[in-house]
C-alpha cells in the first residue's frame, strides 16, 4: 500500500507542470550487449520524433531523451538516431 501511495505522489509531482520527465536509468554489461543493440530495441517502442508524447501518453513529462556518460556513447546514440528522423540530430540530444 505504501508503494502505491509513493508512486501516485510521484506521478502527481511529475504531471503537475514540474518540468520533470519520467526517466529510466539502464545499467548493462557491454561485454554481453552493446549500446547500439539496446538503442535498436529502444527505437522499437520510442519514437524520437514525437514531441511531448509516447503512445497514448501526452505531456511534457513524456518528452524523448537519450542521456549518455561519455563521448563514445554520445556518438553511438547520434549514429543510432541518424536516418530515423529528418530533424536536426543535435536537437534530439
């Protein structure tokens, strides 16, 4: 019951024009799966060209983003996005 209340309060905070976004932090073993492979799966369910929406969910908290920790990961993300959108690649990062 307490977990449900915490999630409900979290969603109220995110959805009430707080400027926050829903995010997921993924930790992975790069010797078993590459970032490029993860991004291919990501793009099966996330449309990087959608503005403030994903599926039936709408609002600024549903904006798309890929966050990286180093320049190598940034380049992999840029390469993964190329060809998927006609928008300026840097606008998405």
